[in-house]
C-alpha cells in the first residue's frame, strides 16, 4: 500500500479532527469518479447539442441498465474475493431458456409453450442454478474461481448456440420486453429496477451483517472464519445471488434489444470488469462500494453515448472505447492513490 | 510446581501431538497461574507453536489434557467457548485490513437496530472497549493503516471483549523496535494489573526477564522446566534451552581450523544499512567460511540476501574480488560470481513443476548454448555431472524435482548454487528440514568449496551448520553483537543469539 510509509504520528492519535479527516478522505475516494463524470457531461454538452437533452440522458440510462445489473453481480463476487467470468454467458442463456420454454416449435422453441410468468421465473432459476454450480465448484471443490468460471463461460456459450442452433429468438410474449418498454416518469422500468437493486445491495453491504461479512471474507478469510462467519455458506450464496442478478441483466438486455441472439452478452464481461475496477472495486477482494461501481457503469455509458453522438466511424469505436477504459483506469489509480492490485 | 492454594488458570499436562511420522510435542506441560505473565521459551522446533495451537483449541492433542480454571477444555467445535477463555495474538494479523478498527472489534456481532447495523452504536461500543483497556487507537481508523503495536493492542482488546483473560502473545516483539517494545511492555504490565494473564513467547531472553514472572522451557518437543524467572539465572535458562548434552558434543566436535590469515579478502562489505540491519561490516577471505547467527528478527537473512541481490540495502558498499558488487539485481550478482541457496527451497529454491536437470541448470543456461538457445545434450551432461558431484539420489536429470525427498531437493538447490562456479557462496538455512545423512553430505560440500578457494557465508539457525565455520558473527536487532572464532561453546553462542550476554 502506498500510504504505509506515511510519516510517523508523533503523538498518540486522539479521536476528533483526525478521525473526521480519515472519514472525509474515505468518502472522497468513494466519490473519486464523480468529478470525472461531471467533466464528461460538460464535455458532452459542449461537443454535441443533443447530449444534455432529457431524451439522450434517459437513453444512456436505458442502455446501461443491463450492464449495471451484471456489474452489480460481479462486484458482489469481487468484494468476496472471488471471480465470476461466466456471468456474461448467463446474460445470454438465462433469458434464452425462458424464451425457448414459451416459444412454439415453429419459432425454434422447445414447444413446451409455458405460460409467460412461469418462463420468467425459469430465467431466474437458471441464473440461480448456474451460480450455485459455480459456487459449489469453487467453494466445496476448492477449484480456482477464475478458471472454473472461464470454463463455464465457454460451456454456457456453447449450450446457448447449440440450443438455438445459432438462430436469433424473437416473438416472445410482451412481458419479456415490458421492463425495457414501459416507463415510469418517462424513465424505463429497467432503469428503476437497476437503481433499486443498487440501492438495496448498497444498503445491505453497509448495514447488514451479511453484507459486512462479504468485506471481511474478501479482506481476510481466516479472520472472518475466526470471527464466526460461515465463510463457505456466504460465498456460495454470493455466487447464487450473482447468477440471479445476471439473469435479470439478461432479461433487461432482451427487452432493450427486442430479441435474443446466440451471442447475447458476448464479450460483456470485459466491460463489466472495467466498470467495476474503474468504480473502485478491488480485484483482490474486500474493497469497494456499490456507489463506486455505479459511477463506473455510468462513466462507461456516457463514454459510449458520446462516441456514438460524435459519429465516430463504427470500425474505430472499439479501439477508442478500449483506450478510454485504459485512461479511466489510470485516472482512477491516481485519484484513489492506491495500487489496483 | 505451584502451591495448591490457587487453581491454575490454564493447566496442560502430558500433551502429545504428532503430525504423521514426526512428533511435534512429546511431553508438553504448562501451568499458568492467574495474573502472571508466563514466558514460554525454546529453540526453533522445540514445540512452542504446537503447544499454542493446542492451548487455543485450534487442534486437539493426541494425548493429554488441557484445563481452564480447573475445568476441562471445551470441545474443539465450540469456538465461542474457546474465545471466552483464551486468545492468541499471532505475528500474522488476524484482522481485516480494509475495515475500521471499530468494525474489526465487532465483526459478525455488530450492534443491531431493527436487524440492521447501527454504526453509531458500533462506534460508541468500540470507543468504550478501547477506553476500558486504555488502548489509544482511533476506532474509525482503517486497520491497515495501524502500526504493528496498535494492531496488536486492537487484537488484544478484541480478545478481552469476548471475556478471555488469558492472552497468548506469539513473538509480539519480532516486528517492533526498541521504543515500541517498551511501550508494549508498559501496556502489558497495566493489563496485568487489571487481571489479564499473558503467555509470552519470545526469542529474546532479556525480554523474558523484563516482563515475565514465570518461565517454562521446552526442548526437543518436551517440557524441561518451569520456574520463577527470579530463581533462574540466565546461564541456567540458556542451558535448559540448549541442553547440557549438546555442549559436551560441541567440545569434541569442533577442531581448530587453520585460517590462512594471508588469504586475500574476497568479499568486503562496508557500512551496510537497511530496514533490517544497521551499519554492518563483513569480510570473507578466500577459502574462509563465515557463519551468520541471530534470532528470526535479527536481520541475518536480509543481510545475506543483500549480497545475492534479493534484498536491497539503503546504504553501504560491497566489493567482491576488488570489483563492486551491485545490489538489488540477482542477475548482476550471479554474473559477479555469487551463488546462493535461498532461505526456503519451496518458495525461492525450486521450480516444483520442472525436472531436476532444469532446476539445477536454471541459473547457468547462458553457458549451455548461444543466443539464448539451450543445447539439450550439453544441459543433460552438465546436470548429470552436478548430480554425481552432489550425490543426489535420482533416476536422472529428467525426473521431476517434486519426486525428491527434502534432503535430495535441497541438494538440487545447492547444485544450482554451485553450477556457476561462484566465488562467493551464500547459504541460507542450507540444511533446513533435511535428514541427517543429507545434512552431512550438504555440509561436506561446504568443506570442498572452501578447499576450492570459495568464500562461503552460512546463515543458519542450526548450530551444526555453524560449527563448520571458521568464525561466526552474531546479529542482534540488526547489529553485529559478537564474533566467535571456531571452537565456541554452544551456550555462549545461544546466549549471544538470544541477547542475554549483552542485553
């Protein structure tokens, strides 16, 4: 850590001004991305007249909702000190299975023609089952989370392609899309849902013992175990919750796009990690807040939107987007003042 | 032992603990009276840590009983019951670095309000707890930012808040400087006045005399004695730790060696200073074997590692054969003619997945081919030669190094150190964890290196390793405290290592 070499305190620290300062400093780190976000907004307003319009801002939020859910899921896993790469495949396969269950065989479904409500429930169950499977392999079998979930990513991607024979699924009941299409106060329900999910997760992480247990496990699993936290159980639970959240993310993505292609969610995990790390979630575990993760998502959403508005040729957009992520990581490193190890 | 008036707070008797074929503790005994500070001393491997794991309920003994306040110890699974009796502050922190002090004190038992954590009450409770035991640490501070001494006090306070009044301190002074040690002792004494009992483990005997009232000595996995500190003079304590029998062996084992005083000085280090040691001068002549002794925090390993490029001194110079020896660069040190057996073969010594041949030739690959390519036959031949030279028992250079026993694996590490025909050979714990025969064979390599005119530096906790040296330097808290020519007696050296002859 960079700040262990701070000059030694000559007097014993007295609670008071110094403690107020440390609290303030911690808050400041939490808000590290807000100035960058504001700067980007100003930049956007200057560069393009249509940037700062209500319609455009809402479209940024709508486009970011699915990503936000997956970043939330990944952040929980990262704070616990583990990885879950397979979340991006869950984004594809969970809603796809739901769709296959409702669609008639003529529309390349399985012909079971489930009622829509049951199919929506099935989407969440698929997410939970995949999360539980990952969790068992990592927690009980003590396999390396990175490589296990990487394998799962490939397996699930393959299953999705196999089950749909590579075709795009569409024509699902309206309820599959309604989260993205219905609005409340002009803002899509998907955005409200993501916002609520972040608020709840942030609250639990801050004010519930289970939430604090995630930090304890990620920070020092042995100490957590010694404090009586059921480390294995909590970790397993985190994988399940992450799977469910990612499947909701998949549903939001389906609504936003209006169909499920065989590569829904593909390569999303890189953006997810970038958003989480830019937002101050440590890959080492035990560090980061939901607010930080959310600012990471919004930052990337704004950048994406700006690039589109600036009419950057689509062939170059990826290179520029990647470059901006790199720069954002460097800025986050400088502003938080600590190594992102 | 104790007069039967007070029930001992902790009483362990006849503790036996085996790990597979090795017996870590053959006869562990400990009786701690309430309100005292009790020292537990013994050389490395005497069974101190094993006794602590049994006392803290982390492992069940194979035989023997532990009683608290006269009552049998709770079952192993009942962590809460153990926590309310005993706690251990280890060298390795058992706190979560990113959380605040307050939260670390109450992990998983944070005060709740309608099912959710009340941070206000958490802070209040933490402040109250810290004040009650006079621990002056900001409860809002990030635990990672604390100094070691404060972190220890936080861990002690946490243990006390569970109701434990028996605290094991496992080498608490190892990472502290002198002033911090004094402060720790002051706090220990005031806690003792408030009714806390300590079991104090330290390698520094003068600390035992400073803060403890009673001392228990373990040696070779057995209980040797328990006595009031005041009744046990330092020489008697050192003798109890070293064992009288060893001394007699020592007298016969050490023959005077003829040191060629005219041999040119090969290694000449001046004023070496870093975090771990201070202003050390070190010279080694051609064909001379110099030992470095000291306790675990003495800086001896860092000093040796400085010469091999693994540790970078802040100040000072070193010359090898008249040419300056670069610091902090292993490749350059190798080029300059330094061969090294690093401190831990599992960590720095061997690449476990590779073969014996690959491991032995790892540092000399540039000699076995051109432009970075390695000639397979030449490598094979070179490795076979090394295997024969060091008498490594193996099927051949193709065998994975993970198949080897500890002794043979260590020979591979030694082979690699010798492969480059070094001028200076630095051996750190060269015989750690090897059997007697391999040990002899490894030490024989030291003798033949000496005959070849190599300068050898041996860093070790093992007296047997040091006995072969022409002279032994003792480091204490980073300074050279004493120098012994060959022929020293065991208790002299141990007293010097433990800091009792000059503390």
